[in-house]
């Protein structure tokens, strides 16, 4: 009888621990999701500010964007970083994705302090 009570207490403690871990993971996921949504909204707001197309002059605006894009030099980003780089930068050893500098800036990337693109 005493062994059964001990086993029941252990099972209750284990159940509490498992529920606590699950709740902590759930809360962490909610916080991560809210952070990601806030970051996404910030990028959207930056994009809207950059690409705010006036209704009355859409063709002129598209021409301006295309002209600016053609002037923008190619820079490089990585799979995991938040900076854009020149082609020879030491931070491009693992991944190297080409992108227009204007697009990198629009997507929220900052300039690398080492290679100063």
C-alpha cells in the first residue's frame, strides 16, 4: 500500500512537471509568434513608406522604381544574417545570395561594418 502511494505521488509530480514544461513551451511559442508579427509589420510599414504609389501617377512611379533598381549595385546576403556585404567579405563563407542593394535595404538589411558596401 505504501508503494502504491509513493508511485501515485511520483506520477502526480511527473504530470505537474510535464504540464509545466508544455505550458512554458506554449507561452514561448506565443511570444515568438508575436515578436515575428511585430517585426513583419515593421518591415511592411517600411515598404509602404518606400513604395507608396500615388494613384494619379502610377506609370511615372513604376518608371522611377525601375530606374532606381537598375542603378542599384548588387550586394550579398546570407541565409541567417541581417547585413548585406560586398562579394569578397569574410562573412560570406557559408552562404552568398545576390540581391540588389536597394532591395536589401527595403527588406531591412543593414550594411556590414567590415566591408562597407
